[in-house]
C-alpha cells in the first residue's frame, strides 16, 4: 500500500485531485508541492471544495498540511485548480521534494 507521501507525489506530478480528511474536516484539493519544513513533512495544496475550520472562500484557498495528519487519502482525476492570488511567497515548505510543473 502506498504512503500518503507517495500518493501526494503521484498527484502532484500528474496534476490530479485528492480527497482526504485533515483536522477532522473533509477536503477536496489539488496538491502543488511536497517537502520538508524543519522535521515536518508538508504538502501545499489548493483546496477547492469540502470543509474547513473557517468558511472556505468560493474560489478556494491555499492550505499547508502536515502529511502525517492526513487520513483516508484518495487520488482522483478531475479539473486542476490553483490560486491566482500569489501575493506572497509560500512559507509552508523549506526543502521542496516535488512540485507541480507548469
């Protein structure tokens, strides 16, 4: 069985959507980068549907998540979503392992 990290890398390379649970909330998102922030393995994703601790904007929102906190991860085909609001550099990941190619 593939690990969450392996599944997320596959989704990033192939621009696939993922569905999962994180912090008790169901999320639908497109992962863009995975790597390390200190000793924590993070994924930077654009969440376009599902739930969040705060109301999710209609256009979606960037999310930084600890890969170990993700459960019930599923990779699936679907439209690719990304944010257009790149107002500041990401600070989710210091050492990027894999990132989406444009």
